[in-house]
C-alpha cells in the first residue's frame, strides 16, 4: 500500500554541494557550472520520466520559449542573478524556466563558502496511481511550495531503477533558497530565512513549518488517491500519534539493497535489521509487562502485598519507638540521682 515519505534537506556549499550539479543529476541533463567551468552530464539517465520548473502563480503560466539558451542567458546577469536593464519592464521569466540559467544564477547569488544553495523535498509517490496522476500530484505539490515561499521549484519525477523495488516511484523538488523576483533572486525565504527575520514577520518557528508542509503533502496525496477512487490513505503523523503500537519499518539503503539482490552479504543491512528486531522485542516485553500489571487478580495481589508491607513497617516503627522511649526514661532516672523517699536516700 502507499507509504508516507517526505524528506527535507538542504544543499550546502560547505559540504561540497552545487545547485547546478544537483539539478543536472535529478533532471537527467547536462549543465555547465559557470563558477567552476565544470560540466555535469547525467543525460544518460533512463529513470527520469518527467521534469519541469514550476514558478509562483504570480508569474503566470509558462510561455513558448522564443529564443535559444544563449538569448535567455543574455537577459540575465548570472553573476548577480539580476536581469539586464533592457528587460526590467514586463514579466518575462524565461531565464527562471531554463534549468541551466536558473541554477547558475543561484550559484552566483551566494557569496559565502558555507551558503545553502538549494533545498530539496523528496516525496514517495503512491504506486497505486498511474503515471499521469503521479505527475499531476508532484506538480501540485511543486506549485504549493512555489506559492508558499515564492521560489522556483525544479521538479523531477523518477521511476524505480532497474532491480529496485518496483513501487519506488518518487519525485525530487529542488527549490531556490531565495525568493524569485522579476529582477532575479531576492532575499532568503521559507525555511532558509533567519530566525530573527521569521520572528520579525510573525512567522512560525522552523519545526512548526516542517510539520505544516508534511501535513500539506499528506492532504494532497490523499486527495489524489480519493479522486482516483483508490481506498488507500497516508498519514503524516508518527505511529504513536496515530495510536499504532508498533515499530516503524526499517529502511535499507539502496546500495545495500542492490548488494543483497546480487547475493552479496551487506553488513550494514544486517545491522539495521538486528537493531529493528531488538526494538520489536523490547516493545513486546514492555507490552507484556503492562498487560500483567493490568490483570485484576495481579492488581489485588500487589495491593495486598503493599498493604502488608506498610503494616509491618508501621508495627516495627511503633515497637522501636516504645523501646527508645523506655531506654530514654531509664537514662533520665539514673542521671537524676537518689530522690527523697528512696530507701537509699538516708
């Protein structure tokens, strides 16, 4: 059945990541990084069956491209991410709809060595849907993110790789970390906005924003399943929040999965499964102990034992107190010396 998966990660220059390289890999294209003069060629990929760049609704629907890539590059200074002065008027956003131009503009807009150059949202698409329905669902989520954060979203829909799980239909949504304007790239936005700026604008904290996006993806996916008349739903909440008492299924890395399919032992996969089974056993033991505690006879027996221990403790405490009082009385009597009327007082 359909599963819920939404992974959100940032691409940082400090980790050696480039937006141009990431875009080329996910879209299965060949892109030249102008800052480093390097080519990233992934045009041989066969598992990308749809890719497009989605812009905020305020920029309108895509129009017919009326020029070569060279013409589009001429309309924007990729070193600054700002459109040329001759094109400042109007709403021509062809530069942002060209993958190479967009991500080179992103790279030039970031000056720091530890800048976050892009943010990625990776979602699992319900395999119960057909190809067209998956593409529409991924496009709707792209539009939601583009409008919510006013960013460009580079969408790539992937089919399962050869030899992989045939249900592994998924989509990569690569977003700019800066807002999109007609003049180019503006200030940081969305999850990449500083905490001070978010507080100034009255926006929720980063953790709350994550939860909102996760819920919105679940709503979109469930709506697509409902429209397709498929009686399956996904839930963004944790198993505990759903009231389901079980451990989450273990996730095996793709490389380890491929090794095992070839008959090669994967130590990493074995360790993950062992840890998963250990968590399952621990959960079962806790459940068994809890069920014993809730048994009525056990509750009565434990209550009686506790009462007897309390009674014995009280009796011992009373006896000890009486002995201490008698001892103190004898001590006072001896220390006071002979009293008048005693036989030994004369």
